[in-house]
C-alpha cells in the first residue's frame, strides 16, 4: 500500500510562488503515477500535474501549463509542485494522489488513484 502526505500550502499574493511537496511511502514503484489535484471553491477536484515515480512522463493541465513544474526528488522521496505566477483562480485545496496507471490519457481520471492525501490549502490573494 502507498501513503502520501502533502505539505507546503499557505497564503500568497497574486504573482507569487509556492512549492508543494508530497512525501510518498510504502510499496511505491517506478511505474506509479503521483499527481497533484486541486479542488477550487465550488468546483470538482481536477488534476493540475502528474509524473511517474521514476520522474518520467510529466503531465500538465492547461490551467498550470507554463507556470507550474512537477518534479521527483529521489533523495527526499517527494514529488514537488513548484507554482509560479500564481493567480487568485489557483486558490483551493491541493491533494496529492498516487496510482498505478499505464496510459497517460488516464492521468486526469480521479478513480485511477488509490492513495490520497488529506490536502493542503492554498490561498492566492489579489
């Protein structure tokens, strides 16, 4: 079984940056996909970015493309989400999730992920 725990949320002004970290433990393999999802106020939880535990096959949703970078840190056993040029629309609860997913087209599908963290909140003020 895989466990994931998020950290790094907080309050930031528009245009600022935040770095979220997801520590993964348990029986996690290089083929696992670790993703960051966001639930904005009044909206469904949607994917922001994802990457394989091996560090390959990065995926970005259109909302964060060019502003967000997902990366795997093998020393810290984390998957980090660097968020730059933050906008008020980026406000929400951010969740880390892990799952064994073969096809990249399935990365955005919430039901493909079997491990979820408790979430960390990000507020971007205007």
